[in-house]
C-alpha cells in the first residue's frame, strides 16, 4: 500500500508562493514538506509544463491558451508577479525542470495530469516519458494522479510500476470499480465532501486516502481523526503546526 505523507504541498505551496512554480517547490521544502502536488499540461509543441488553467491569464496576465502557446514563447512570460512583487520573473517551468529541483530538494512529486480537453492520453504519455528520462530508477517514483480516467489508463499501461491516484471532487458511485480497473492505490477526494463513513469505506477497501485542498487546521484535524492519510494544503506550515 502507498504510504502518503500526513501533509502534502498543493501546487507547491500555493498559499505561500506562486502556484506551480519552482519558487513554490522551494517554499514547500522550506516548510518541511516532503511531498508536493503540481499540475501538468501540454504546450502547443507538447512540452509538459507546470500549469493549472487552460488560459494563461490568471497567473501570467497574458491572454492566451496553453494549448496554443509553444514552449519557447513561455520564456517571455512570468508566473510570479501576480502573487507578490518579490516573485516577479518566476517562469512557467517545464516538468523536467520541476523534477530536477524536486530531486535536489528531496521532494517526492505527486504529478497531477491536468489535460486540456481532448488531450488526456497525449498529456499523460508526454509526462510519463519525461519522468522515465529524468527520474532515477533507484528512487521511489512519483505518484501519478488525475481526474481523467483516460490519463490514468495511459499511466497504467505505460508506467505500471508508478503508483496512481484517482482524483474526484466527491466520491464517485463507481469509485471502487474504477480504482481497481486503473490499478490505483490511492484516492484523492475534496475534504469538504468526506465524512467518517466514506473515509471508513475507502480505508476498509485498502486504499490510501488524501483530502484536498484543506487550509483550516480544525478541518485537517477532523479529517485525520476520521482516518484520512494525507492533507493536501496550500499552507503546509500552518497545517504542520496544527497537527504536531
């Protein structure tokens, strides 16, 4: 069974540094996190990069779709100033860059495949190819997670040795059947959609369980008390202090 950490940084440490950036990974590590989650999607030329939205505007102030933007053009945008002036110039990193930094910092990545519509298989395949090239064979591999079952199926076929997690806002009716078919070892469910009964069902079935995105200490303590394994949070420092 997959052993998740009690705390995992969300999009790096999205409450303390710009999301899905190298600065976010550093912030998570500085706060003592040992795992980080980040989103991966494809550029126009199919380079896997850390990004969440289909449109670049929210975090780069550039009106453009990621799926229509070549990777080379991302060098002219920055993804940090929107969060705070001190992060000005922070780039949109490639997955390769993020994995290299994660290794340097001793972080285990939870790579969420976040495909643009119609890019489920392509996004997973490209991300897994980068992981295969960049991640050392002797080190436990990254966790591959996604809302997209098509992406997880590609991961099951292409990288069967990497652990997989099915993400859902609420526990799907067919969660057990889906997790088994995709050979998942973990479920990641929105914390505000969980209750003690649902947690018990998931744990009794033998799956690891993470709750996202939990930033309130009281909620984190309640979820852990029910048996949730991992709290995915924008504020790893706050949650770590609350559950110490």
